[in-house]
C-alpha cells in the first residue's frame, strides 16, 4: 500500500513538472497579443488636400550678347558668313543676338582708327532679339574698324574689330595694236527710179464777174397810134436875171390829165 501511494505521488510530481516546462516553452515562443481597451470611437476628421507646391521662380537670364559677327550679307535674319578682313570699297554688316535685354535700347557705334563714323539705335522688344547694322566702306577709308555695342545706361556689352585693307588696284591693260581695217568696198547704187510724168492740171475756171443786165420792162398795154404824141420840147431855162423872182411854168391841160383817162375804153 505504501508503495502504491508513493508511485501515485511520484507520478503527480512528474506530471506537474512536465506541464510547467511545456507552459514555459509555450509562453516564450507564442507571445500574447494585448487586447486594446474599449474606448469611444473618435469623430471622423475631414480630409484636407495637401497644398500644391509652387514652382520655383525661373531666374531671369543675364543681359548679354550671345552671338555677334561681321558678315557680307544677311539672309533670313541670319549672317551668311563671318569676316575678319575685307578690302575697301565693300559693304559690311554687323549682326548681334541679344538675350535678357527686352525693354532696353541698344546702340551700335562704328569707329575707324578710334574716330566715330556711325551710330545706330535699336529698341529691343523680346528675348532673344536679333539686330544688325551696315556700313558701306569707300575705297579711301581703309584701316581698323571697330563696332561697340552699348546699353542704354552706357555700359559696353561687346566690341568687335574688322581689318579693312586698301583696295587693290586693277592692273593697267596694255593698249592693243591698232587693227588695219581693209578699205570698204564701194556700195552698188541702185538705178534711179523712173519718176512718173506730172499730171496735166486743167486751167482754172475763170468766174464771170460781168453783171447781167435784165431786159427792159415791157408795157402791159400798147399805146394806140392816135394817142401817141411827140414829146413836148423841154423849155429852156431863162437867163438868170438880177430879180429874185423865179418864173413859174403853167402846166398844160393835156399834161395835167392822169394816164388812165387817156386809155381807150
């Protein structure tokens, strides 16, 4: 009996030891997740859009001249070549490209051997901006030509130099030997043309200028012979006398009758 109780007690102690070790291993390898405390739900917070970051300001370009050149011509607002030496008697252009100078007035000052020759001003309305000036250099103006680009505040932005050589003299041509021209052949004159005989003009018509005398008027009724009389003799005028009285002739009865009473009825 005592052995039996001892065995039972030993088994219980062994079981307790085994269970304690297992619990310890379980506790070490499986950590317990804590349960959060029961609290009231927080009110919903409205979502606020994050502010859009402002772009960084672009710094303004520094006022400067990016390109400049002496050229013989401008095509499409661009120089066709770049010159450093020319001969006098030509026209030359000075091209410049400006950046950051909008709103300013640029001046091109041309000088020959340090003496002022030409000045031109250009208002700048954008960036980049291209301008050009030109000068016709005559044959008697060789030397060192300089173009200075100035801002409207007087500051110098750029300066370039062009060497102008004297104009080359054309070689004098030797006079050519005179060419002996053969005498010209006599020209064959055509026979003279036969002139037609002049037409005979008729004599001019002479206009009759003699006045035409009309025939005398004929009496409508002939005077019968018995009524015909000899004309009475014209009385002769008496000799003038000293008296102032003029003799008065008494007409006859026949001559005082009207002509219609003498006609037959």
